[in-house]
């Protein structure tokens, strides 16, 4: 029997409910003035279940990739929303129901789709070498037409990509235009091989490097400096026996260590990995940046003292509550052989969904932006499937130590911010921050433009959508 109703769970209820509308809105309402010279596309990805899931307790991470684009030109803005047409979406639409089961677990699928690409392309987008790619770490990229958001298809870099997985968090080196990406579970699910892909500015995949992690776990993000790529291996473990037995795809196992793999970007780097252990098992959520200073390598990222327990269980300490992320700078001395690092909290305030002025990625940056909540400015919002929604965007100035906040207002929840430089050669941080803001009480969404170095001044412009778009993950700005 076909289930045509979404379950009444936090993943499918209220502001988190699937939206499923593909369409265009021309000339969105604008309150204030879109800055002159701000022309381009803000594009981001979200997980928007097309069909009620096969299993009621499905995770929000398992939704279908739905792209949202706000095109800004000459003070006007338009919205386009479109699903990524994965093999999964096409087959499910033909059947009129979900055929793919639990998050990354093919054993739970309808037998009719055995062996089919399970990718959902729901996490992020990247623009590189003139191609727009929608990404999910469990599958290959999906190529997308930037104008229409139509899906071109699964993308393997003209045959150069041999493995089946590609991170949702590739890094582009602004000095060279090279994109450095990687896959984990490249030889099969729950395998320890990690493959690094080097993709030249023109989009050619020129080289791969490979190493093995100490155990199989989620490697969601990475850190790129001028000479190194670093991975924080956290005990968000995938155990194939547990997956086959129908347990969660990942579980937190704090008997395993958190350790950093530092891999030279130079040819042969995969054979020259150095390891630096964390004194306690912690989890990296998302990264700001990495940079070198003499023999020191600085890694700047959000860290939690627990696993991602709202989504995946702690197998040793049932009932443990997920702890919030704080920004840390981990400093590794590559000339010492201590095998450890120094950890410093960057600022005393929780946050997640970090952003920098990406023109300065791989080198020391001064300005850091992030989603957060701040009860001095407004109350916390009711928990959704991801935990507490943000109420604020924060800015940390590492030179002055100052923190500044944009509070989005009652029942309003900003999402990941993206930085837009005022001009190609503007100084670091001189420009705007764009962020989607959920207007929860109105069941509607806005795109807000802020002065990146003066968040507390409030919006320069608010671009109003007449409808809600689904909460998302990661976005980009592509200059017009
Ligand atoms: C994350 C998101 C994912 C996923 C694994 O933010 C990790 C972390 C949206 O999908 O599959
Ligand atoms: Fe992410």
C-alpha cells in the first residue's frame, strides 16, 4: 500500500515540513535597497523529501536535493527552486512513492532499485571550472545547468573520477583556482580508504592521492592551507555489521580517538601523512579555514565535545545529550614530534555554519561569520529536527577580539551566511553577508543582505519570498 502522508515527526512537521514546490518568482519584493554593483547568483542546497519516507523515523539528512537560487541583477531579485533529478528522484516519481529506505543503507531499499545510485545530492553546491555541481558526500557530484537549474547528470570529470564518493565540502584555493576535494568510503561503504582529488582551475581532475584512516567514520569537512590538506577523523563510526543489522548508519564510539591527518598537497602526499591526536574524542562539525605560520599549521573549526547525538546514537553512553559547537584554533607544530596540538577557543560563544571571505582561504583571515543564538538579544526558538534554530548571525574580528551580532527578530531563524565582496579587490571583509532567514510564524522565507562588518546595523535589504523554501545546508555566491 502506498503511503501518501508524511509522518508527524519533527523532520516533517511545521517549518521543517517538505515544501516540494519547483518554480519561479520574478521580481521579489525588496525592503530597503539591494546594493548597487551586487550582481550574481546566491545558490544553495537543501534536503526536501519528495515522498513520505519508507521509514517513519527518517532523518532530515535523507531528503532529496532541492536547489534555491536568488538571482540578483541591477537591484532586482528573482527566485528559482528546483529539485536535483537524481536517479533516486526519477525512479520514485515514476513509482509515485519512496523506493529508497534509510540514510545510506541499501539493505532497506525496495528490491526493484537494487544497485541503483542512491545519491540525494542534497548538501551543498560548488561552482568551479565553469560547472555547477550539487554535492552529497555519499555519491558522485551531480552537474547542474546554472541558468535553468536543470540536472545534467552524474559527473565524473570526464572519466577521471574513479571512485563513487565526493565530499560536499571541497575547497578552492583562491591563489591558483585549484579545487581540492576528497571522497571517503571510496572502495565501498565502511572502508577506510580516503582519496584526495586535485582539480585544476579549468575543471580538469589532474591527480589523486590516497591514504587510510585508522577506522571508518564520517569525514564531513576538511581544512586546506597553502601546502596541506588536513582531516579531523572523529569517532562518528560506521560499522558495516551494525548497518546490515538495521542500526543507524553512524554511531558515536568514544573509545576511539579523534586524530588529525595532515597530508601534503604536493605529489606523493598520500604516502607522507602525519597524525596528531586529540587528548579526548571530540567531533569537528564544519571548518572555517587553515593557514601556515613557519612550522605551525593552524586549523580553525567548530568542535563539539560529543558526537552528533541528535542524529546518531552514542553506543557507550546512551542518553548523553549533544553538546553545542565552539570555534577552536588547533595549532600543530610540524617540526615537533609530540604527536599532539594546542587547542584554543577562538571566542566564548557557540556557533555553527562558519563562513570566511573565501578570497583569503588557505591564508590567515581576520573575519569569521557563523550562525548562532544569543539570549541577550532574543529568546531561543523551539527545537527543530536539527536542534535549536539559530536566531542570530555572529561576526568575530580576530584582530580586535570583538563580537557583533545580527538578531533576525522574533520567530526568525537565519541560516548559513555567505560573504559577497564589495568588489573583486575590496579588502578582506569589505562587502555583504547574505543569509536566508526563516520567518517561522509566517511560514515564509527571506534573503537578508547585511553589511558584513556591521551586522548589528541590521539589513541593508530584505528580499521577501512569498512562500517558504525548505531549511537548507550550504550555499555559494557566483558573481554575475
Ligand atoms: C552532514 C550533512 C549531510 C550528511 C552528512 O552536516 C553530514 C553534516 C546533508 O547531509 O549526509
Ligand atoms: Fe556540511
